[in-house]
């Protein structure tokens, strides 16, 4: 497919995608969650007619607008970057991947953009009911948008509902329902959206806590905290549950990523779950470094139970996937590479036969290609043909391991904060708990850390694959020069950083001004 | 559910949908056109704020249409998406950068605590207003003039110019379409200003400014259309898929598809009538004629680029690599699935219309801008 892979181009293209995704992901979770918090607040205004709830809704809506704008701004690059920087990928899977993106535009983006205009500009111009419906539709639109992009993303991690067509040299969709109900997509959607709800809840709690500490807008702040705490608590429960189901699904469809999350190198029965620990190098193996978790706190057998529902079950480790494990029916990476090369060579032979006009041979090869056994035994590992060595299948374990554990630990901390916020709100003594209010403010940056580490686990954990087992990142890139991508990388870095600084500064001032002062 | 629809029909159907989205995008670029006037049309801060707020309440429609246009191209013609975006890198990146800076500019421009300053975001709006219509016009121009790429037997594209798309700017015909779209968007922006802002002075200035912009637009449009009709085009042999040059190809396409020709002619007349009402009457409605005409003209141009056995994205480097709606499309299954989704588009248009009317019921005026009231002012 690609004769000469320019690693510098691959790395800069990855860096650019990571940069834009990480920036984009700073803003999307708040949009997802705050939109539903606005829904709750405005519904209260609609039902009670209370001007207090209107003021509260409008204050948070202003902050929503500031965050939303930069989320949109960073998002447009992501969609088009599949084409600009990953054009081989775009062709190889465009028949499947493009559909959710188009549906996202038609179903979700238009809903969001149409009704957000009513939400912002409709006060006093449309009826209260129409305004409330618009706010609801913005929130639904935002989540629908997340659904479709996550369906697309999940397909990359667990490609289903398609068949490879050697004629066009691409994967083609043959079952849309399977793509939509991909178990990874379902887990990913609920986990991602509820993580956004949790972040928004912590955002509202932190800013409200600041108002209470400053002895300003106490009524608004206390009411906001109550809404955010209850909303956030239920979101956290779903988040933890979907985190668990996500891990189970990962163990099946992305077992190396799953093993990397736990730095689980050697497979074992009664595998324990690491709660906390540090990685130490053990030694160099074939193209990757083995590590050991030291100074760890571990819950015995829990990893086996979580993965397979039984404490005696075997949880394979990274070395099983590199070297294979006959007893547990795990093929080695070397064997998968051999099978992948067989599939690739058959494709090349087919293309050569077509090129030379040898239709008889082409037909014979196509029959072989379409054979279900060949698909299962060889084509399934097509992407392995492009790897250099078995160790290439191992992602960066330390980054994935630490990111995963930081994310999980913070997730449990957040639910504690929400419970306390709810409890003190219920007891009507929140304003006397200065230590808690300060803690709530301190927690907010950690909510963003949790979001970004979650993203890192997802994206770095799946390396080297852009499409699991079918296409490594290295052959997915566009044929542009490395210098070109370097230049756009730095332009994005400067632009997004400048916009982030502006956003934080505007957000800070808007919060300081509170709900009363609109303009300087 | 089994539905006996051919792949060929769906390829044409999806080319129509993509063309419709493209034509709606050009119409909605009245937002960009309006932005390009913020430094030159507004006499004072209130006028500038009125223009920015008039456009600012609609910018997301344009933005969303662009994103959906891209998504629809990806889903229906992935080989175009992969080849053009991955090759004409700099042109697409310039377009995208201009939209990145637009998206934040409205919301942040007048906010307290804006460390980059109001002027920075106004420059962002101006840059987006001037650059994006010009560059989008130039890119669409390559649909008729060709681009420098090759496709290998695995259908992976490679750009064959070190300028990665910037070379398209130097083609006079591409440039003429870029200039046409730029001045058309400016005219539509002026039409939208007189329609939605209730201000006598701004109204008069907008109408006066329409004259010179009409001259520029018509010059570009006439040059492009005449050169299109007399030029060679990229024809496709429907039996073999071979691409070859054909004299007067696009003229032939218009004549072979009379309905498209009628759409083009009516659209042109509507745009001209809109300009007449803008310049010679005091009516507030030119945007409706100009807007409808724009959609029809652009739709017709997209259709002649892809229908009647024509390569819609020809390669001047290697004719055999040229893209047609046959070889660049998604599979039958995907196009059929997407067809069901496309049936939702009329519903989307209806709610957009409803929400648009609700917001535009009361025109923007100085009182609203200066007193702020309940509104969300940019």
C-alpha cells in the first residue's frame, strides 16, 4: 500500500490530531453537561415563574455560550482532519466512517445551531414554552452529536458491520444496525456523556462555592449547587457502571489496551486489580520494555472477576499477545503478521491480475478473498502485515497505565464531592462548610485532568491501530510533506493556546461579574 | 427492507444532495459577506455592532452547513474527501483556519476580560468574511478546471504539486469563480443588512455600496460562465469509465439537461432582480430573490460538474485518476442507508425556518443594541 513510510510525517500527523483532540476535549464535556443543567434550571423557571430561576439560568447560559464557542471552533478541524491528514484512512473506511459524521451534521448539528440561536436571542422574543423547548433541544442535540461521533470512533476500535471489497480496496458497510449498536459504541456513549455531566456538575459546584465564599449571590449559588450535586451524583453512578462495562468490552475487543491499562504483562489466573502503584523497568524484550508494578495496593482476584465474572479465570497479559499462548488459544503477533501478509499479498495479486487484464485469475483470487474462512483466518489480521516486529503491538504502557489510574481515582473522588455537596445542601449548612467550599474549587481543574486522561487512555491505548487489527496509524496518513504538517501543528498550537487564554480570561471575568453586570 | 434502487441512481441522488448543501452554503455565506463590511460600511460603533449582531445570529447556520457539506461528501464520495482534503492541504487548511477564528469571534468580541482585544476579533471576522468565500470559490473552480493528483490501484491519492492546493489560486478561471463568490456573498450580506437592521443610514449606505459590488460580481460571473461554456470539459465514457477532453462539455451538459439549464437561467434572473430591487427600490426583500437565485445558480453549476458523464473532480496530472460520481462514491448499501437519513432534511429545513422567523420577527435597531435589554449582544 505505502511503499515508504515517513515516520516523521506519521508522528507530526499524530501530534496534530492529538493536539486538536485534546484542546477540543477541554470544552465539549462542559457543553454536554451544562446544557442539561440549564434544562433543569429553566424547567424550574418555567414551572415556578420565579425570576430567581430565570436569573440563575441566564447566568449559567452565558458561561455556556463562552465555552460552546471555542468548542465549536476546535471541533471543525477534527472533522476535516480525517481528510487533510488521514486521507488513506478516509478512503479505506470512508464508506462506513463517513455515514455517522454526515448523520451527526444532519441530525445533531442543525438542531444544536438552530435552537441555540433561540436559546440565546429568544429571551423576550419567543414564548417561555418555546424557549424552554429550545433549551431542551440544544441539550439533546449536543448529546446526539456525541452519539454519532462516538459511534464512528467506536467502530475504529471494534470494526463491525462491514466487509472488505478487494475491487475498491476498502471496507464497505453491510450492516448499519451493527455499526450503531456496536457494544463499544454503547459503552463509550454513556461513559463519555456522563463524564461530561460530572464535569459540568463540578464546574457549577466550584463556581457556586466561590460565590458563597465571597459572600455574593448566595441564593443563586446554593440553588445551583443543589441542582448540580443531584444531577452530578446520578451521572457519576452511571459513569462508574459504564466504566466497568467498558472495561469488560475492552478486554474482548482491545485486549492489549486492556492489559496496558493495568500494566498486566504476564497472564494469570486470579489476577488482581491494581488500585495504586508505580512502574519499574524489568528488561528489554522484542521491541518493547517489560515493566513491573511496584509499591502497589492490589485487590486480589478482582481483575479476573471484573473481566470474566470468575476469580479463577485467566486474564491474558501483554506477553501473551506478543508471543502467543497456545493453552489459552491466543495467536502470537508473529503469526498474525504472517496471516496479515498473506491477506495483503492476495490483495496485491488480485490487483495485479486486474491491471494486466487477467480476469480469470482475478475472479479466482476474488473467490478466495470472499471465502469466510480466509476472512476469519487471514484478513482479520490485515493490518499486522504492515508492522515491523511483534513488539509494535504494545502501546506506551506507562502513559496508559498512569492515565487510567488517575482517571479512575478522580472519578471516585468526584462522587464523594457530589455526595457531600448534596448532603450539606440538604442540611442547609453548606455555607458554613468553608473547607468543603475551598475543596470544591480546588477539585475543578482535576475534573479536566480526568477528562484528558480518559481521552489519553482511549487514544494511546489503541496504538498502533487506527482501525483495530486492520490498519495501523502509520499507513493511514496523507501524502503531504512532514514540514507542511509541522507548520500547521505550530499554527494550531499558537492559535488554540491564544484562544484558550482568551476563553479563560473571559470566563473568569464573567464569573467575577456575576449574574447582574452584563458588560463593562 | 429491500428496495430496488440502483447504485447509479443513488450516486446521482447523492450528488444532488451534496450540490444542494453546497448551494445552501454559498447562500448562507451572506454571513461572511456581511462580516467583510464591518470596517468599511459602519460609520460608528453602534452601526458596527448592529452589523455584527445581524450576522452573529446566523453564523452557526453557515458553519453547520459547511460541516454537514463536508460530512455528506465524506459519506457519499469518500474518494473525493480523501483525495482533495488530503492533497489540496493548504487551501483547505486556510479555509478551516478562517472558520476557527470566526467561531469564537462573535462570542468573545465584546465580552469583558477579552485579553486579545475587541479589534482582534473584528479582524478575525473580517478575515473569515473575505477569505472563506474567495477560497471556497477557488476550490469549487477546480471542479471544472482540474487538480494535480494521482490515484494508485489501491485508490490512495497523492498530490502531485509541492504547493498542496495553493496552485489553484493561480488559475484565472478558479480565481474568477472565487471573486464571483466573494462579491456575491458581499452582496447577499448587504441585502441581509437592509432586511434585518432597521436603520435608515445603514440602509442607505448598504444600497449605495451594492452598486460597485454588483459590478465586480457581474464581471467575475460573466468571465467564469463564458469561459465555462466555451472551454473543454472532462467527459467520461460511460461504458469504459475512461476520462477524455470534450470541447464545450459544460455547454453540452446544460443542453443535455434542460431542467438544470432552466434552474440556472431562472436563478440568474432572480439574482439580477434582487440586485435591481436592492439598488433601484427601497424594498427590504432583495435577500429573498438574491438568496433563492444563488441557491439555484450554484445548484445548477454543481449539477453540470457531476452529471451527464462528467468528471466532477478531474486530474490534470493524470486523466485516468479523475473522479466521477461513479468511481468516487460509497457502496450501494451505504448510499441507500444515507438516503433514508436524507429524508429528514425537509424536517430540518422546516424547523430552521420556524426558528429563524421567530428570531427575526423584530428587526435589529440602535435601541436594542445600545440598551442591551434582555438580549444576548455580541
